[in-house]
């Protein structure tokens, strides 16, 4: 049987698509099939030539075995390596030691199987993963030294290098969504026309180009011919195809949120394949991770700075307000002839308040944490004899965007309200149900006496969980109080240690300020 089929076996091996060599123990070629003979230099024969020195002189051997022929010859086990030629062709190389012939000579069977079409995408994929890893591979010590803008510039430089070097894209644009304006703001632009780079875009199904469409849908878009695509807006004068991929992050409940787009252009029609789309999508995931990291660092630093500013503000706020209260009380006790002294006291009080406002102004320059435009720079007076409540006011209301002043007695609060009228007055006046020198209702009544003709934005802080037999809150409503808001009482047996009920207070102030914005002169209760 063996002799019958040996001619066919030789013919089969001769015509196999894989290159097959038989080499001796000195790696000299003794036989090669037709596919192997393509490697013969200048069409010469292969017999007698050395495998590496004469045929594969400049190749690169990659893992797993870096010396496959030597391993097969000396260890007798099959060996495998990846062989890359100077012209970038890639082969799987298998080497197996053959049984020794009658003369006892060692021979090695070497098989080369071309894997270029499969290997290049995998190699590119590995390079993309490595590039993505390096996007966020920034040493903590290095990050601390950089400003927010310098960190962004570092990321831009790396993205630029990887898109050009790894993905081999030369004309591209990355835009990020500004969620306040809903505009796609340019982050990186390379090779795009000045007109395209300056173009204003928003996420939309139509009228905003492919970039706007991808930002709206969150789905990648492959434009094979720009001349036949109605969505396409010109990126360069000679662009004929494009590839656009969304940048997607996931919310806390795992909902996808598009935060931007990456757009690639080419002067060649149908220049991009679905592999290109896949590779770019993978890179974009790493880019989103890098953007998230920079954003988290910026938020963390902002929070830390805000924390210091808030502590400083709280430390200054109550002493400054006590000073102002004393100034007001002293001014009230002066006789009518002491106008010069009265004016000096007012100037001292103004400087004291400005001291506190300087710290607050620094905080307002940082990105807001809980503020909304409705609360921005609203001036609020809080009158309460409980220092814990005043500390709550100074800690939380500035976070909402308010400017807070406090008084510990009704008399001081009245004087501050009168003084503030010349500067436009307070946007809200909060008073405890009971003050050290009067009731909250009496305070409101005196406010109406002193500020005749003014719509007073009065809010009464009512104890939570206590029956009020004198029904001050009802009478305050009848007098025109805008809101009644609960206040937590101090621990049993203590006069101080209460707290503001923050959520109800914020909700009530939101309704009050919204009503002021709609009808500034209205005197009707807001219903909050």
C-alpha cells in the first residue's frame, strides 16, 4: 500500500499551499516544495542553502519559541514561532525533528503557513489595547504636579500619537458634548479644514452632519462615499469617506450616555472597513475611561478646595455676623447727634461683611456642587438664637449659591433688614418661631412696621413635632408670610443643638425665588 501511494504523497506535498522544507542538522536545505521555492533569491535553487543565513536572513522570530529549529534538533520536541519577513508578511513556523535515516543523520521538517491576513488585525488589536492602557497610565506624582489644563493637554498629545501611530488615521476630529449648552465642542482636531473645525454642531438626527447624528443615536456610522450621503458635512476639501464613532459612558444605573464623538476622514472612497470601526470603538472605550479619570481628579480637587473654603467661611461667618449684630445694637443706642459715629460703625460693619464675602466669592469661582441659577447670589438673612441652626445656614445655603447673613436676636435682625434696604434688601428672611428677645410673629410684625410698603419675603421656621397652642404660624400666614418650614428641635433638655430641615427648606425657597422671578411685585403667599 505504501509504495502504491508514495507517488501521490509526493505530489500532494509538492502542491500544498504551505511552504515545506527539509533541512539537515546544520540547517542546510535538502528539499523544498513548490510553495517554499518562492523564497529562493533571484530564482535560484534552494538545495544546499542555509535556512536562516541565505533565505531568511532579516526575518524576526516572535514568541513562543525564539529558536525553533535548534529546539527541534536538540530537544526532539516540536517547536513553533511567529516569523515576520521584511515585507511585513507573517508566517506560523513549525519545526519537527524527523526520524533518522539509515545513516543516522538528523533532519528537521519545517513548515511555514502564512497568517498575515489574520495576524495583522490581532496585532493591531493588541497595539490598540496597549495604547488604551497607556492613555491612563500616568504616575500619581506626575498628575499632582499638573494643572487640569496640563492633564488635558497630556491626554490630547497621547490620543493624537495613538490615532496616527497605532490606528494610522491622519485626518480626524474628537468632539465632546457640553451638557449645559448641548453643543459638540471640539476637543482635538487634526487635518480638518478650518471651516469644519469651527463648525457649531449639536446632537440631532438631521441637519448636524454625521457627527450630530452619531451623538444623537449613539451608533457608529460608516460613510463609504461622501458624495452620495445626505448626512455628510464636508470635513476636508478632498474627503471621500468617513468613519464616526460615539464616545459612550455608563450612568450609575448602567444606562449608556453619549459624551462625544470621534470622526475620521479619508480622501479615498470606501477607505474604512468594519474592522476599522471595531478597532476605533475599542480605542474609544479606553478614551472614555481616560476622560472619566481626568474628570474624577478634577472633581476631587474641586471638592477638596471647596471643603477648605467652606470651613474658612463657616469659621468667619458667625463671628462676623455677631460683630455686625453688636454694631447694629450700638448704632441703635446712639443719640441722634452722633451721625458721624453712626456712619463709622456702618463702615466697620460693611468691611466685616465684605471679609466674609471675599471667601464666599472665591468659592463661587469654582465649579458649583449643588447650586442652581435660581439660587445664584440670593441674599438671605437667618435669625435664630440657636447657633447650630446658624451654622447649618452658613454650611449649606452657600452651596446652593446663596449669600447668607445671620443674627441671634430679633432686634439685631430688624436692624440688619433695615440697613440692607439701601442695598436692595434680602431675597428671603428666615426667622425662628421663638427668638431670645421676641416671638417670630412679633419679629415679622415689626419688620412690616419698619419696611412699610415692601413685600417682605418672610419664612417662619416652625418646630417639627411640637403642638403650637398660640398658632403663630397661622397668624404669620394671615399677615403675608411666604412659607412655613420645619426646623428640628434641640435634644430634649437642651436649648441649643437644633438643625434646619434642608430638603423642605430648599424646596420652599425654590418656589419662593421662582415666584419672585415671575412676579417681583406680587404680595400673595407663594403656597410653599
